[in-house]
C-alpha cells in the first residue's frame, strides 16, 4: 500500500481525465519544482504501478530526448481503488479511536491530552475527507463502489457507506468536540 499524500492524490485526480500529461505540467499544476515532483510524487506512483510513461513519445522541436506523457494505468484501477479505500478506512479508524478515547475519559483528561486527542481526531478526519474527494471523480468512484458491490451510486452515498462501515453515522460526530 502506498501512502497517499495530498500531492499524490491531486496527481491521480489530474491523470484520471484520460488525457496525456507531462511531468512538467503536473509539477506546475501541483505548484512543485520538477525535481521534487519526480522524487516525491511520480516515483512513488510509478513504483506502485498507478501510472507510467506512455510508450508513444511526443515529437518536439528541441534536440535530445522527446517528452513522454504520463498516463494512469487503467488495468490497475482495482488496486488503486483498494488503496484509496484502505487509506480512507485507516484514517477514519484512527479518528474514531481518538474520539472514543476522548469520550471515555471526558472530564478526566489533562488540557494537553484533551487538545492532542481533539487535534488527532480532526487531522485524521480531514485526511480521510481529503482522500474521499477522489470519489467525486467517476472513474475512482465506480471502482471504490465495486468494493461494496454497488453500482451507479453518488460520491456522497459512497461516503455514507464508508462512514457506516467504520461505525459512524455522520462526520459531525468525528469533527466536532462535544461540549459538556
């Protein structure tokens, strides 16, 4: 399983449109230097077999090696979907654990521990929500929906299924600290 950072998720979303993209263009879209993009994003996505260089180079007017477009590997979509789902579940489970610890020790926590649990809960939920943004892209939504053996459901319905699986009926429970 590859760790899906914000930039890796954004790169997958850009590649999901099925068009040809070049490393320089992706790096620019992610506001990264090309060297950092290649090292932090492209290398990880390639090693996980999520994307590859297209075998058809594009003709250029410059000397040297022609630019090669980067494409999403369509045959790896089930694996990509499983990875996305696993990352979401991991972050929601961590958030849920922090929430349960917070709730079980309510009133008996030191201010520092209280703040740490609240921060952890929000950070993990935000990370899960950030990853769930890819569910708005039909290509990924349909693949993740296959995990639940569902077809033709919306991104919000899929989010609800994921939250239900983790045992939380709404994001409000994970996002807002209770006041008592």
